[in-house]
C-alpha cells in the first residue's frame, strides 16, 4: 500500500505542476490585459484563454488537493467516534464519492468525444475544446483513483482497526 501511495502522490504532484503553470499563466494574462488595455486595446480572446486555463487548473489540480486533504471537512460528530467507526463513515462516504467521480469521469470523456466529433472550438480564437475536456476527464480519473485508495484504506481500518504496514 505504501508503494501505491508513493506512486499516486508523485503522479498527482506532477499533474498539479501543470495546473500551477496554468494558474501563473492566467494571472500573467489578466495583468497583461489590464495594463495593455489602458493605452491600447485589450488582448483578443482573453476570456477564452482564461476559461481554458481555468479548466486545466480545476481538472489537473483537484487530485493533488484531495491527496493533501486540502478540501474542507466537517467532523464535529464523526471525530468523537472510535477509529473504526470513523473508518466506517469514511468508507461509506468514500464509496459514494468514488461512484460519483467515476460517473463524472466517464461522462467527461464522453463529452470530449462528442465535442471532438462535432469539431467545437472557442468563438473568437477557434481553439478546439475537446482536448481540454479530455484533460479535465483525466484529472477526474486521477481523483477517482485517489478516492479508491482512500476507500480501501478506510475499509481495512474498519475491518481490522488499523492500517496495513
């Protein structure tokens, strides 16, 4: 299990680095657009580029955020439970999240296929949309794998009372 943790952490970190580059690019693009707008015209297609980079940021950054437990969790009641009962609650919520994310991943890939077949592009710059939808789908697949790993850990703890070493 420890080897799987290392692989998932390294993979989610590498993918999140692409999301970090997208974030820096969005910030630079917006600042440049504001500064250039004063003496000249704004940068054409800024809104489209920010939308595309935002999808990359979301899709490729979410797995790392979950890996690091960066999401908000409210455990007022559950934190009072024993470790096994907490693991049972985690396994139930993990299973629901896994099902939801697996369906969402599949639907994103289907949407990307549909957009590719129809040839959809952005309005002004005519950038194809499908590759970015596929990227978001891949990010959700990575999130699904991390949720699956957490689900397996929670089931082991609920059954045995401790993690595997």
